[in-house]
C-alpha cells in the first residue's frame, strides 16, 4: 500500500517537528497535523513563521517550506482522520495525577479518546500508529477499542516510538540512529511495510528496525530509563567528587573513553528535566510493580530519587554557602528551560530549585533567552506550593542578562545556553553584591577565569577547581 495521506493527532513537541520532516521528505504525501488546542494550531499557522509554538533550531525554515504545500495544521480532527490512510497518535501521556497509579502510571485518557474518535469517524481501513510513548501492551487496548466501537472497518496498529531529543529535534529526525516500527508480522505486514516505505524516503533501510509490538513499546521506556540512569550515575559521582577532590569532568572523560561506556550523556548537572525521563521511569516502575517485580521497580526508582537529591543538594548548597540565609537576597537564575536550544520548561530543574529558594524567602530573578514570563509563572503555579501573589512577589523575570544579575548576591546557572559563556563576566561581577557567588549547575563556565575575576565559584562535582 502506498501512503499518500497522513494525519497526526497532537501538534506538540513530537507531532509538529516529526510531521514537518515527513512533509519535507515525502512531497507526495499530504500531512495534516491536528490538535484540540486552538491557540497552538493558530501559532503553527502564524504568517510569521518565527511565531510557531515550538522553538527548535531549523524548524521554522522547514515549516516555511512545506506549510500550505503538503503540510497543514488544523483543528478539524474528524475531517483529517476521515481523509487519512495512516493516523499517528502523538498526544501527551503525562503521569497520572489522580486515582489508581497516581504519581506513577501514565495517564492514557488522551490516547483512549483518540482511539474512540478514530473508531467513530473511520469509514475505510486505517493504519493507526502509536507515536506517543506508551506502557507496554497499550496497543492491545487501542486495538480493542477500535475493533469494538468502529464501523466494521479494519485497523492495523503499529508502534513507532520517537527518539528525538528537544533542542536537536530536526537533526535527530533527519539522521536518526534508528527508526523503530513494531507491528503484527502475521496479520499486519502490509501496514509495517507501508510505514517502512515512508521512512525509507530519507532513512537508510538498515536503520529501520522492525519488531513485535511489545518490544517496540517497551524499547522506548527502556531507552529513556538507560539515558536517565547515566545522568543520575554521573550526578551521584559528582557528590563523591566534591568530597574527595576528584573532578567530575576529568572522571567523565576518563570513563567515557572506554568504548564500552562511551562519552555521551556523562555531563554532571543540577539534575535532568524534560517531559520524558521522570515520567517514563515512573511509568516503568509502575508497570514492574503491577507484575509484582518489586526489585526491578526499586532499581529503576533510584534513578529518580537520585535526581531529586541532586536538585535539592544544589539548592541547599546555595543556602549554606550564602552564610545559611538567602532571605531577602536577590538570586539571579540564568536559564529556566530544561536544556539549551528549547523553550520547553517541563520538569526543568529550575522549577524545583526556585521552589526551594522561595521557601527560604529568596528574591529570585530569572533570565532565559527563550522562555517567557507567563510560562515561568505558570510553572510555579502548577506546583501548587504557594499563592499566585506570593509567586509574583518572589519572582521577577528580566529580558536582559546584565539586568538580571545587577545587585544579585548570587547567580545560579540552570540551563547550558551557549550565550552564557560569552557574557562580559567582569561587568557582571562589578555590578553584583560582594562577595559575588556563582553556582554553575551546568559546568559551562571556566572556574579559573571566574575565580580570577573575583567570584566565589561553585561548580558541580568540583569541576575545574
Ligand atoms: P505535547 O504536550 O507537546 O503535545 C501533545 C498535544 O496533543 C497537545 O498539543 C494536546 O493539545 C494534543 N492533544 C491531546 N489530546 C488530544 C486529542 N484527543 N485530540 C487532538 N489533540 C490532542 O506533547 P509532546 O512533548 O509532543 O509528547 C507527545 C508524546 O510523545 C508523549 O507520549 C511523549 O512522551 C512522547 N515523546 C516526547 C518527546 C519530547 O521530546 N517531547 C520525545 C519522544 C517522545
Ligand atoms: C530525551 C531523550 O534523549 C530522547 O531520546 C527522548 O525521545 C525524549 O527524552 P530530551 O528530554 O528532549 O530527550 O533531552 P535530553 O537531551 O535527553 O536531556 C534530558 C535532560 O537530561 C536535560 O535536562 C539535560 O540537561 C539532562 N542531561 C542530559 C544531563 O544533565 N547530562 C547529560 O549528560 C545529558
């Protein structure tokens, strides 16, 4: 079967970029991305392509090229489902905040709604592709819903998890390490082949891996668990470095040169953030527990426990170093996004660190090159730990890096934006309260230079000290 029309439900960080690449690489396929969020769709359709809702290097150019040609953004979900041969489900699957599995399991209500809507609308056979990250065996539930509530048409379910990382989404999609497609080889080979052919327009065939459905679903959770585990492992060692005089950067390099370990994902930090790692590990822990695999669950839960510890440790260090009080002191945050080159703030370490410091009555001043004030305030409202009035009293958002640091007692670096390295640190120092402290939660600044200027400089894991 040759695919000529695709619909993607969910115009978020995955749906938007993924479909932009498919549209660019497959000019003969009409790609429609739909979402219930009217504001988000309007932003994707904004005449000024710089106003699309997601910041990713290279993405606005791609959208500018394909939008209106074979890439469309719409709120007409049913129409798009009806017209498509292949439907990607790319909706959010956050951690449940209520009921059974609260705080652990993935909330699948948006997935189920999509399945029911597809079933209600479809009048012809469709291929349904799980793009969202899902618990293993979700395809079974999706198939049950489709087969039992549909109009007697045939549905094939595929699992095609997405491995892109934010900030590098376009490059990751253009040159993926692999594309994973899970399907039912007995009854669904035609569907598997159809999706392979879509990707084969730009991905070498040997990088397109086909597996059974459950392996594909579980591989996604496993990949994120392994990646997050590396960050927690190196962060655990950063605490030991600080006690022993070892340098975490030297340690990372030394172990990373072992080809069995590899050099990537060994950067010590204030703690990992992002919408995926914590959510997916907690989901894995929950799944293991539901099968009675408590030791497996405990093992993976430690990755999240260690990450919480790292964020708390970073905050405590600020308070202790500032003579055990930050009450009434201006603490400047450079960065709010969970990593550089994205405007995404979900689960960013900055949120937790600011929460701890607000409890200590600090005055937090924030500058992030891509995150807007509204988002920062919303992130703190979402925590539900204080009133909006108290949040607005405690947090001030700046548009200028020199202004945010002016008269501050300390600067905390929460995101590794490249531009932070290029600032005039002498000028920043001159305008700060003395002694002037810097807490580099990303190990991006040169400790020696900063100390020479006069800063009292703190890096993670004693880096470069
Ligand atoms: P997102 O929140 O940015 O986007 C999801 C979108 O789906 C939202 O705009 C929402 O309005 C829309 N939506 C929800 N229910 C809908 C419905 N019934 N009909 C139409 N639209 C609906 O989420 P995201 O970051 O793009 O993540 C989507 C999935 O991909 C998640 O399962 C996530 O775990 C996974 N994933 C995310 C990343 C990442 O880097 N963000 C990477 C790999 C996988
Ligand atoms: C992650 C996975 O990498 C990606 O494959 C998956 O599809 C979605 O989840 P993402 O969360 O976008 O991607 O970014 P990633 O680069 O993995 O970083 C996650 C967090 O870990 C960030 O806060 C980052 O700063 C932190 N991190 C990463 C470190 O602290 N040290 C590292 O060495 C690497």
